């Protein structure tokens, strides 16, 4: 099936596709259902309902934009309220609401569910889940806000895929069945493949789309092997069943399974040497594709490590800690210094994303309380800053149709407001206090220093490299005499300004009040730290039993 045919289906057969999609999703989620989905998780289905609403809407692109913008804002608002409701009053991870939706399929679902999944398809949310749900809905809202300015071809089809991508990501964060988690993992890749391949900016977009898909799907095959073994070894792929069984596997078996799952997650982050797909995908993706890719999709691997790797394989991580930290150091230093050689704006930011994400992964594997807190904070902060930087690149590309630094210079004389906003996010990305980038870096480095001082020092060198690179990046674009290739253009539009100012406000607020996120994820970090000490919390029903191993 060609990408042009997919584009035709999205535009001409949208009603049929929406009905087909809705039926497929409902049947899938009905497998093993036994309880009605509560309101606090029902909002994660709003993107799907928006798709159905757009299928019967025959108005203009502006009407589509208004409807989608209102829907995405409502989704963000409700998810924020639900996250507030999830604030950890008690000192344990709050899986207090677990749902298996769509009870009206119950008669059909049970045998099908037992045959296909071996367990119920449950959705659940805790503090960690809502950190990423709020980030996803925020990035999607910002993207929809600026979409009318930056997407001019087949707008309705693009919105269809973008909302579908949001829906799949939200269900990914909620899934507690390992096979459903994997299926959503891959479905997200397919959706992003079409966004890059159809709406990419240049002739190499098809190559970039296939490179993105094949790299990430290849890594997922290793994880699928691990899931197949667990399905053979354990009668259920439910998260709680696995959490009760897998940590007790032998050291050799834990190491083998850890490697299989690690490769699947490492490709998504990405870590060296699995990073080659990312710069090409960013360069060829449309601006909104780059925003969602850097702001959310790169966090899927980190979330998978937090949710599955760290709790399931504590012995393997303890045994392989030195090689894992070494791989993080190589990834961070390589991407930080290779970014100095790039001439394309998107590639510079893409390599910076590799640096920041591997920075966070090093904090996760260190197992230190402060390092884990910093890693979660770093992923959230990076989602804000990277989204803003890619939006800035999209703004100038929309005006001048090039991302090569050689064509720029003196942009502050032509677009002074934009240049000021770009400078803010440049210094945020370099970790200047009191912005959120500084808090994320200093906490990870301080936590790593408690585990391995040499690793902490080497990661600090990457911060110096990124600082040099991004100040040089800004200097080449905005300072000096005006380039002859630049002509007078409109400065920041109102929607672009609102989007960038919203992200800037959040970066400042989280930098001044980091406790907003640290307190929220306090027990998540304590839980991960307990894993590194060969202790763990085993949730059974509503009780949390503490075990000490060794």
C-alpha cells in the first residue's frame, strides 16, 4: 500500500475509516472486560471521539482546527485535574483505580481474552502514568494550536492521524498487560511512519519514514521474544502477576530477558548505537511530527524502563550496572560532540535530544533516589524544551524554507520577538538556572555522584559541549549582519507566540518550584531505589507487602 493511497483514504474515506477504527478499538479493549471505565480514565478516549466527530463534520479547515483545539484543551484540562487527584497522600504507588472497560462485551470477551492475552486487558493509572499523560496532552495541545500555520496540505487527514497517535500514546501509558503494551508500542510507530512519510518536508521523507520504522521495529522484535518466553513461562502477562514472578527468576535468566527488553527500549530512546534513525527522522518529519517525536515519543522507552525493566530485573541491573552506565556515557558524549559538526538546525536539536535522554537513562539505572527523581524530571523538562526548540525551527522554516545555518545571520534584526524566545529556550536547553533544564541536570549529576563519581564527571562534560554548541547555534542564526538570503517577514504569529510563551512559563515554573514534580513522584523514585538495593514492593490487591531479598 503506497503512502499516496493512505493519504487518499484519510481524505476521501474518512467516515468509513473512523467507524472501522472505532469498532476495532472497542473490540480490542473489550477483551477480558469486567468493570466500567471510570471518568478519570475515560478522558483518554476523547481523541478517539474527536476522530468520529470529524468524520461527520463537513466544514472548513478552520472549523476542524477549532473543534480539535477545544477537544485537545479539554483533554489536557481533565488530565491535569485527574493528576491532581492522584497526588500521593499515602506513601505507596497509587494504583487505586484499575479498569477493564466495556462490560457489554463480557460474554464474548472472556474466552477470546484468555486465548489471545491469557489475562484481562486492564488499564490503570498512578503518579508515574499521569506525569507522561499530562506531558502528552500538553504537547498535543500546543501542536494543534499551531497546526493551522504549519500544516497547509491535507489538513483533515493530518489531524486524523495526529489524534490517533495521541489516543495510542495515552493507552500505551495506561496498559498493564504486557502484550497490549507491546501492540500499542508498535501501533504508535505505524502512525508516526505515515506522518513522516506523507507530510514530511523533503524528497527523502519516504526513506526517513522507512528508516524510522525498520530501526524501531527491529528493536521491538527482541522485546517480542522476551514476551513470548514470559507467556510460555508464566500463565499470565498481567503486570501484577509478572511483578510477583519475574524478580525471582535466576540471575542468568534475568540477564537474558533484560537484554531482550533493553534493546527494545534502547532503540526508542535512542541509545548508541541504535540512534541513527533519529536525526534523519527529525530532519524529514513535518514540524508537528518533530514536536511530538521529541516531546513524547522519545519518552516511551524511558517509561518502559521505569515501568518494566527496573521492577522486573533488579538482579540483572545490579550485575550489569557498569556496562549500562558506560553505554550511557558513550551515548551522551558521542551525541553531544557530534552535534557540534551539524549544519542543519533540526539535526543539532535531535542530537541534543539523544544527549538529554541518555542523561536521564543514566539516572534511572544508577538507582539513587536523587538520580531517579532527576531522570523523571529530566524527561518531563526535555519534553517541554525540545518541543519549543523544534517549534522555533518550524517557524523560521515556514518563513524561509531552509534549515541550513549557512543561510541565516542577523535574524534578530528581522524577527526580534522570535529571536528573544529562541534565546530563552537555548539557555533553557543548556541548563542555565533557575530554569527546569538546570534542575534536571544538577539532580541527575548529584545522584550519579553518589554511585559513580567518574560517570557524573563525564556527563558533566556533555553539558559543557551542549552549552558551547547551542550558544554557537544561536549566534549563527540571530546575531551579526543580516544575511542576504533573509528578507522581511512577519514575526511570531499569535498562535506561535501563545504556544512558545506557554512552554516558557512552564519551564520557569518548574525551575523555580521543582517540588511540584519532585513531590508528586517521590514514592516512584523511592520504589526504584528499593529495587537497586534488592528490595521491592509487591502490590497484591489493595495491600502493599514489603519483601527483602538476599
